[in-house]
């Protein structure tokens, strides 16, 4: 005779799903923060660039340099400081920010202030409609008909048969298929 179990829903755990019926989920990706700014090209700027492997641009050939850096994060204090600094001081400050990396350096025909671009990438995941309810099952112990071990019903394993059908109630210890019969209460029987 097989061991038979009925696992009921914990009534206290039932909550309405605010996204019930939704077929899309949006996940935030990595924020990409870029800072673009210009500095007047002076001998000191050129020396700083050489010392820090940012390249070399002849100060006599180019009057205004445009820099583009990538940052890992951005704070309000950082933004205030960026707008207070100018030219070489601004370049040194941005270069010293932890996690900053230079994207490019080029010449510019006009001088522009600091421009901050922040791109927040969203990834869309399409899926079946979300359930109407969130809920959990009560934790009960079951016993394997083959090896006799007792364990939580949550440890029962599932697998897929060669034809794609689901094989459930696999014992986590002896791997016996259908080691016990478990029936789960349906949410439709409990919540209206």
C-alpha cells in the first residue's frame, strides 16, 4: 500500500497578486552612466594625459578637448562637484573616481559644460499570465514507500520522461519514482 498525503495551502500565506494576468515582466539591467565634458588643452592637461596613459594631443594643434568617461555609479554629491570643477581640475577629479573608465578623447570646436547621460536598460520577459494569488503550502513530512525515509514534501524531486511527460514524487534519497502519492490543495478551492 502506497503512502498517501494531502498537502493543504497555508491560509495565512494567501495574498492577492497585484500583477495578476500580466504577461510581461520588466527587469532592470545595468545602468550605464556616461560623462562628457570639455577642457581647454594646455601643457598641464597634456602632461596629465601622458602620465595617466590617456594619449597625447598636441596643445598647439587642438584648443579644446572633449572627454567621455563611463562611471559605475552616480550620487548627488558627485554631480555637484562635477559642476563646480573646470578644465584640468575636472579631468583629474573624474579620472580619480573609483570605477571610472575613459571611453574616448577628441577635439571639439566649441566648449561645453558637463553632460551626464544615464541609460537604464530594461529587459522584457514574456511569460504566461501571472496567477491571481500568492500562497505557500504547509510543510508536511512524507515517507518513501521504497526506502522508508521521512522528509519534507518540498524535497520531492521531479524529472521529465523521454516523451516530455512529467515524472513526479521522486525520493531524494533512493531516487524511486512515485515513492508516495501526494495531492496538493488547489488555490481555486480556497481563495475566491
